C-alpha cells in the first residue's frame, strides 16, 4: 500500500538531508522552486474474494486437498464430493495485528501533536535558549529541550511509520459468514472487510529524526552542526508570521479499505472411485475506498477508514476443482482454479501535497562552496511543493492452486500446497512465497464431547501456529498466530462458529 509513493518521497525528499560533512556551518538563504506535479503509476491490489479459514491459517494455509474437516467452498469445490451435512450459523473471524493497535493508540495519544505541533515549538525554544545561553549548564538544559522535541518524530517513526523505503501498513480484517453443505451441495454467504491505513513521513520529520543532537558539550563541532541543521529544517516550515505550516511539516495519513460481499453455490461429485470434480459459482459485490485521513479522525480511526466506499462493482465468477485419491494410501492430490470469469477492475485515487525541503552547500558564481572568514560553511535551503496523484486499482486475478494431503493416522494429517502457480498475484515474489506446508493433530475426549486440535505450518516463508477447541460438536473456537500479508506483520487470527 502506497509503496510507490513512499519510494518517490524517499528519493526526492529524504536523501538531500544527508549531504553535510563535518565542520562548522551557518544558514545563508532559502531557494523556492516552482511547484511540481508527480503522477505515480497505478498500484494494483489483487485481493482474493474467498475467505481464509482460521483452521487453515494455523496449519500453514495448506488446504487444497484437505477435504475431511473444512468447508470445500473456501479452497476447492471438488471437496464437496465428500458427502456430509454441516451448517455454520454464524461464523465470525478476524485478524488483529498487535502492531496496528499499538499504532492506533500512539496516534490517539499524540493527536495534539498532529493538530498543533508542540514538538516544533520545543525545538525552536531549545535552539533559541542555546543561542543565548551564557553557561554550559544553560546550554545543556537547552539541549535537553531539543531532545524532548525530537522524541515525537523518532517515536512516530518507530511505532507507526517504519523505514522510508518500506513503510508500515496497519489494518484489521473481519469476516462474518454463513456456510453449509448438504450432501454434495454447498452454499455460502460471507463478507471480507479489510480496513487499513498508512502514515507517510514528511521530509521535515524525516530530517528531524535523522539529526544526531549530542547529549553533552564534549564535541562543540557536532553540537554546532546539529543545531545548524535543526534551525534550517525549522526555517523551511516557518511562515512569515512565525507560525509553522503544519500541512508541510506533518506526515500524511492515508486509508485504503475494501469490502467484498460474496454469495457462493457449489456442487461436487465423484467421477470414479478415485477422481472427484466440482464447481462453485460466486456472485461478488466489491467496494473500494482510498482517502486522506485527518487528525480529527484518529479517535475512531479504524471505523473511519471504512466509513464510505467510493467505488462499487458487482460481477459473477467461477471456481473449478479436482481431487484424486490414490487407492490404498489415503493420499489425495487437489487442483483448484479460482475466478475463471474475469471481474471488472475498480479504481480509486488519492491526491496529496508534500513540501520538499532539502539542505545543501551554498555556492558562488564559480560553483565554489562559500566559506566565511571564520571558516564556517554556508548552507542554502531548497523548498518545493510536490503534488502527488496516487491511483489504485483492486484486481481479481485467476488463481491456480495445487496441493496434496496425506493422513499419517486417522487423527493426524499433513498437507502441502503451491498457490498461484500461474503467477498472477503480485503479492508473491518467488517460488518459496507460494509454498505452504502444514499439519494438524486432532484429539477427542469426554466421549467425543470435547475436541482439541493442534496445528503447525509454514506459509509466505513464515511459520504458523494454531489451536482449536470443539465443544459438544456445536461450538468451534479456533485461533492462529501467523503472518498477515496485508500489513506485512504477524497477527492474531480468531474465529468462532456455531454449527452442526
């Protein structure tokens, strides 16, 4: 999410602040360049409309051939050839990344900084106090004020934003559903609701967080260099009346959210004793939104992210599947082809203004660096307003998956999948990203009134862990701890279902 924008901002706004070498400096002047419009290419977001079962997530998401305990419509309609009567009314699951809630709490706790930028006032006060200080004790107190002012941009970078080249994405996923299998027929209605946001660092805060302000006066040259850089950054966002331009100084918060409402009807049948096939017809209503978030929305950030959807499309698509059982071994091999009928791509876009600020050596008409009689080097500030247009599209590619399952015992299964064999989903960069391995062990107790399952696996080159409890064969509770590719971080997955 917003990766292209982040890379562009890093290249044109962050790097110029790193050009200074050792020595004493003084700030000479500021140059303002004409505004520039930057049009980024379209960023595609292929998102599967099929929900993921938390049981499957715990065992490495390997489910193409797992037809014993999982709903077939989720992974392979050929699994409907295993006749059964099952109903889940309702089922609710969620992905809850810990980093997301930490980021939300940080933004809520520091909302006043986004609205009034008290930390910039602290920095300016610290610089002014240092410049008029008469004793080393007064200078040290001034440096402490500066360090306090720098704490906010540094904590924001650590807790919320992340590195400039790969900023953090935050979000939660909620999936309510009703599913059932009646003999060889399967029906399902579910909704995928993903709410995500990302805070893009401004060049001002990036520059501030990179300034190394000494905590002592042992190196006067380093103190001089840091305060000169700090003063230049503050001047780049100071308006003529002495106030700060918050729109230029503060980072921008963007939201991307989508909602898929999916109705599915499927049928599976055995062709021979070893071969089964199936098909599932899906009606998909897809809604998509991208927008800029303001500090006023931080108190209800995750709900505000999905408050309105600006793009809407409805379409019909088809999944096909096959399953082959090797006689005498119990081993099954499956193939599924999802989204055979193309679903129209929907687009949304965001626009943002960023103030590009940099610091460089000042030069004379002969292109020579200007040095005054005291040996201090002149610095010049460069400012430019950048207007970015950021289009996004939500795609639904054809996904081909193959997988195998082998029962070691009636209670213990192992499975292996290779997802997106045709390489249509850009979220997977290489072969090992597509490899999924998992195992599940099931234990029955209390006369089959209590079922406990343990799961372990690997997906997206990340290990997964899961556990499940089945009470009276009616209430199923499942949990998993695994990597969430949307936020690119580990997340807790929870699921509760009532069924028979």
